[in-house]
């Protein structure tokens, strides 16, 4: 483990490169890990404070978009003396290649961590050829 691994990651606010938001509130880019196996990609995304019923995952024109919204009513009466993080919604988009089987993508949310399983199409999976 390097010292960089132990440093606190700052929340990055989503830039407006993809257009203006019409909703009130800030949007942050969730911290994300992507892993690959021979037959799938795995995306793990931190969205603290977001409940699974407030997560929207959809694909349009090969773009996978994930949005998680916070219930701001939980924070209305709080008058913080000191805070180390900002409260806001989360959004992130990924361009999917033709190697991903878009029909079989699945997701699971546990304790503010979203896990996505993106299986590869059969043609994209690795295959070992045995020599006869």
C-alpha cells in the first residue's frame, strides 16, 4: 500500500459539460472502482446517504448513466457546527463498448455502495484454444 492509497479523496462536483441541471442541489461524481474478469466488468461505486430506491440506472445510445439522489429532508433541521463533506446527489456516465451484453446488466446496493455486473457478450469472452 502506498501513502497515496491512504489519503482522503475529495468529493468532485460534477461539471456541467453534459448540460445544465434543472434540479436544485449539487451533483457529485461518486468514487468508482472498475474491475475486469474474462467474462465481465464490475463497477463498484460509493454513494453514501443514497438508498437503493433512489438510484436510477439506465442505458441510452450505449451510455450507461447512474444517478443517486439524497433525501434532503433528513438534513433540513440540522445546523452543523463543523462539516467535512458536502451533501448532494451523485451522477456518473460510462460509454459502453459493443463487448458488453447490455441486456444482462445487474445491480445491487448495500449500505451506500452500488455494485454493477456488466457481462461481456459471448464473442468478447476469452477462449483458450487447445492444440491437438
